[in-house]
């Protein structure tokens, strides 16, 4: 089968390319899926460049896919060949940028007939990250005010939409030329994250108070850069490595800090969190069907186009979600 294989980490991603590999066989508890669509995420290029933890051998890239089950491993119950599914994969095993992929059955979400493979594939990594951070951890709800960083990216864009669907007021952070994009996704206010008086700007649009929740997608280093946007006893949700707290005076913010790391659920073998991927998938697919969620697809491509697209993703030359159709 054709697949995007990374043979070793290289800064220029030159060792990531289309090649032929063997079709995988499902092990016990797994299914094999004929992949119809996949989406690209920043973690994909980070793994290929060696920025994130590296694999021990040549590796098929990719985490997000939608397709049709074509084989069932021993012990799998509740699934049959021919069913359409979508899932978020395990970065420690071979990925989904391939014509066929295997996955544990317990992380699958069933894909309704009226949802396109491309729309479903755009959701998992970025969407589950936002959902886990804002809903599972921060428990965002009606009346909350949330600052969403990275409004034109996948996690930030889904974060805006999830927060709005839960009844929160959203202050999105973006470049000025991207304000319309953030507003289209539902942001109530949009601020340029580069302005020197950003904390004062946040308070000005929120009656003098900081936000209840800050969803941080790009680590600012010094934690105070994000904590200054919050009210006392606010919540900081971070999807990058935790910010530096060494210069944060004690008893100043009293903030709750939530780390979101989907891959850790696989690395630590935490089955409840893995099973919740399927639940989050079901909930986000329902949002998609109800018109509460835009998959934000800005470009579709063929499988062989993925390596060049990963390079553009690394250079931050794209917004929204990139999807490949097989």
C-alpha cells in the first residue's frame, strides 16, 4: 500500500516521503480501516523533524483519519466490517497517512452517513484537544469569559466554536488581518496578541475583569504572560509544554493550570482517557451535524502532497485544517 513514511528525523523533513509498505494486520482488540481521508496537524511535522519524541524506526506519519472498517481483530465486539469510523491515533505506533491503518477499537467514533469523511477527519487531534481542555478540564459553561489563543489554527479555531456552543463569551487572539476569520467562527471580541498592553485590552472588553479561562496553544515561556489575562482564581489551559512558573510570585494569581496532552493517554496506557476519545468524537460529530461546528477545511490534497504540506504547516503558511483524500 502507499503511505507517507518518515525514515529518520530531519529538520527540513526531507526524509518524509510517499513510499510502498505492507498492509497492516489488526491485532487483538484492533480493527483495520480502509482510510478515505486524513488531516494534518502540527504534531506531524514536529515528529518528522525530531522536535517531539522520536520513533525508534521508520514510521508511517499521521494521527487523524476517517474511513471504513475492512477487518476485525480477535476480541473486538460492537464493530463489523463496512462501518464508517473516525479516530485519533497513537503517535507511538504507525500512523494513518496510508491506504490502510489499524487502531484499537475502543477509540473509534461511528461516522453517520450524512457526514463527509473529510469533515470528520478534520476534527480529532485539534478538536479533541480543545474539547478536553475547555470541557473536560476547565468545565467551560454559560457566563464564562474565555480567551482563545491561536484563533486561526486548528485547536484555537475549534476552541472558539466549543466555547460558544457551551454559552461562553469568547475573546480571540489573532493578527489583525485574521480578525474576520475569528469572528466568523463566533468570537465576540478579537484582539491582536502582539499589542504591549494586552492584559489591559482584555480587561477593557470585560468590564475591568480578566477572563475566567485562557486557552493557550503557543507556550509564551513566562507563565505570567497568560496568567495576566486571567481574573484571580482563573483557569489556564495549555496544550504546549507547561509555561515557566519560576518567576510567578506565590499567592498572586491562585490560578488552576490544566495540561492537555492527548498522546499521553496512549503513552501511559490510560484506558479511561483513550475511551473518552470516542465519546468526544461522538459529541463533536453531533455538533457538526447540528451546524455548531465548522471543520475549517481550507485545503484538500492527495496523499502524495502531504510532505510539502507539512513543510508549509511548519512555516505557519496555512490556517484552518488541511485534509488529504485517498
